């Protein structure tokens, strides 16, 4: 979850945050990612071909996390039932 005023606070960190996500996308490890809620309250990242430890390292290195904009998060496995991974 993001802090309540994420939209106002994310500016200085957003470029680096998106660059990190794009690196995972280009590496074939990120399927999609984006903000969730209206108003924004969190985000969803869908990964593939990556370990939970590597996801944890990615999250901990994220500028939003490092600068207190994400006070808590969870990493959960998923199973594709409809669509393709």
C-alpha cells in the first residue's frame, strides 16, 4: 500500500521507479504493472520467470519503498486460470 498522499509525494522518485519496472519488463520478468484504486492506494506488479527472493530485492531497491512511500507490501504467488502467462 502507498501512503495516502502518494500522488503528491511521488514526483521526485517516479522516473527512477518507472525505470526499474521497465528494466524488469525488458528482461522478460515483468508482465505488467500499474497503480490500483481510485484514488490510488497501491499498485499491482505481475512477474514471471523470477524468484520470490529476486522480487523482494526489486521491491526493497525501489525508490518509493526506500523513501517511505510504500509502508507495507505483500508478495503473493498466482496461478493463471484464464489467458496466457
